[in-house]
């Protein structure tokens, strides 16, 4: 009799390569937790996202900038967990974290802090009106840059071309879906295999939501954490940002940190951002003390330790913002 060898389904699933596409790559962090890390090769995700299996439903943390990329995220999340996406958390109001909301509707409850919802309601009509007027020009400029850039600059130019393309492609069908469940301070969502804690922190904006998985020691930081990239400081509160990062740094239960942008990292990544904010604060305070005009200060070159980081275009804006802050403290 011939022997038939059957490979158990769980072995096939265990060795299945992680999902990857032009938009994002899925990375499993724990039995019920995945990160969807944006690919920087011209894809349309533009920020990272999280997927949590709550037992009978799925939670997604951050929704990308483009509804088509978010549709892919929904499909992959439901494949991984076997349950529909019931909750979508928006970590903050910036377009790259919220515009994919429509891909989860109807069916999902969108969650954010109370402040984020109000800010989203204010900012989105203005941002979308700006985009309708300017996106074609921005995209054309980005494509030109992509054609002329070389080496590392070309790699980043491809990401920015993807960013403008993601906005341009989605605008004709874009609808704003505001959160229908809001919280202040914190919110627990309990599932059967695991549970999540959303914590309101100010820093990158005046209200960001961080998602903690206490049993797994994982923190989805939203844009309170950028890894190997300049963080954008201009909409936030740098002192409070440092305080909040320090609080998570000192939490011994947390081991894995998922940034809003960049690869999954360890605890040291929080200190790097604290140092970055401190460095810019010192530079700005010195410039104000010396009476250096802000126009000159904003042109200060990027310090060597941050030279290899992406999003260098945020650096002059960050300097200008810190200069204004330093002036008010004089
Ligand atoms: Zn942001």
C-alpha cells in the first residue's frame, strides 16, 4: 500500500512567508499581534499599522493614507485572524493615519481620542481642499526629483512620489469617516486571547493615542516614535513628548516598540527621539540667546548623527518650530 504523507495545515501556516506587497510587509510580533510596516518603495500605505486578534473580532491600529492600501490591510488582517475588522484606532489626526478609514466602513467602529476627532473634523476639509488644488503640482515635482536624484536621495524620492501619488489617486473617491467612539485618558478593549490599552499622550500632536498590549509587552507608538527618520515636531508639544517617551522607556514590561514610521525597534529607540528633541532645543536656545535670526538658524545643517535619517525635509521646519518655542521661553 502506498503511504500518503499529509502535511498538517498548521505547519503550512507556520512556514508561510509573511505577506508583503508594494504597500506594506506584515511582521508577526506575538501569537495574536502583527505589525504592518510601510514599504518605502513607492507604495501607498505611508504609515505603519497594527493588527490584533481579539478572539471574535479584529482590531486595526492606524488606517494608512490611501483607502486602496487600507483595503489590502483589511483583507490581510481578516485572513490572519479569521475575524472581521470591528475596531479601527486612529492614533492621531494626520492624514497618513486616518484616510484609510473608509475601507473599513461599514462594519467597523472607528476610535480615537476626543481631541483627535475634533481636530480631524477641522483639519480634513482644509487639507483635502489644499490637496485638490496642489496635489498635481506636488506629484509632478516629486516625479521630477525621482528622475534626477541618485543613490540614497533617489530611494527617498521614490517614497515621496508614492506619498503624493497615494493622495492624488484617492482624492476623487475620498470620504472622511470620523471616529464614532472617543475617549479621554485611556480605554481598555478586552478580547478573549488578549486585550489592549489605549493611552492618550501629548507629544507629536496635542493628543496622540498609544496602544499597549500588556501581556505581550508591545507598544504601538503612532508618531510619538519615528525610527531612523526625523520626527515631525511642528504640531506638538516637545516637552510633553519627552516626558511621555521617558514614561514608556521606564516601563519594564514593554519590550517591543512599533513606530508610526520606520522599522520595529527596541527601547533604545525612545531615547534616540528624546536626544533628538533635546539637541534641537539646545540649538534653538543658543541661537535665540545669540540673537541669530530665525531665517539663518533654519538653514543650520543636519548634525552628522542624523545625516543618514530619512525625512530630512522636516529638519528646517523642526528648527523653525523649536526657535519659536525657545523665544517664548526667553
Ligand atoms: Zn503624524
